[in-house]
C-alpha cells in the first residue's frame, strides 16, 4: 500500500468525516496538496498523508499555512468553490505515527490549534485490499476537528477473522479474540439477516 492508495480510500469516504467537498492532488505554485477539503461550515482543510513517520511533516504544514492563503482566488477558481472561510484553515496530518517533537512544534504560537495529528491503521480484506482505515486522534489536544465515523463490528470480513483466529496459539487468547471480534461479527450478521426477514 502506498500513500496514494490510502489517500484515495479516504477521499472516497470524505462525507463520513464531516467534509462536504474535496479535491485530490491540488497543485498550487509548486505545492502539491494531497486533499483540499471543505466542511459544512465552509472551513478549509489541507489533508496530508504519510505512509510512515516523517520528520518534515510539521515544516510542511507550516509552509501550507503560510503560503496557501496567498492563493485564495486561484484555489477557489481551481476547485469551483468560492465561499470559503479562510480564517479557519486547518492542516490534518494522517500517518501511522508521529515524533514527540511534532507535537511540541505544533504548539508554537503561529501554528497552535491549526495542525492536528491522526494515526491510521489499514484494515485489509481477504484480497489484501484496503477494507477500512482505522483513524484515531493522536495530537496533544483532547480531540481534533475531523468527525471520526463510528467503528462498525464488521471492519474485517469473515475470512480475515478466521485467518487471525488460527494464528493465535494460546486457548485464553483465542477465547478473548472470539469474544471481542468474532462473536460481535456473527451477531451483527444475525441482526442484518433479521432486517431482511422483516423486509419480506
């Protein structure tokens, strides 16, 4: 999986994160923005993806905050969206992990409250494709501005669950995995089947 795969999967689910509009790979004066998005209040978000920890991510975010507002008209024209609340420009950094110095740097006064960090974990299906992204707020504040979708119990398909179950060696760990992962999954399937029965 590369950064583009992760970005594309996220982009296809923008509405579930509270975003109403987005554009991939927006290029402004040599700056390539992974996703430029707008929320319901018309506040703009620059969303940057990294496949691994990146020591330059806060510097890149600071550059966006300084330069992007200078090209408001060009951006609005490029995305065909003109009612943007530029005072609320926010940078969202999404990566598997971050360095402690990233959190410290983001508290520097010109950047404070404008850069937010989210960890992601790729959930794959039995065909080794991205099935979902498990995204959690990771920054120094209590929470971030992204609306995180409610996790569903069927984030794995049944083949993936079985594969993981048979990798576990101890009986206690197997019982715990069955209780926490497989049983809720089976109950959810039963609930969905009951729904279809009621539809008949």
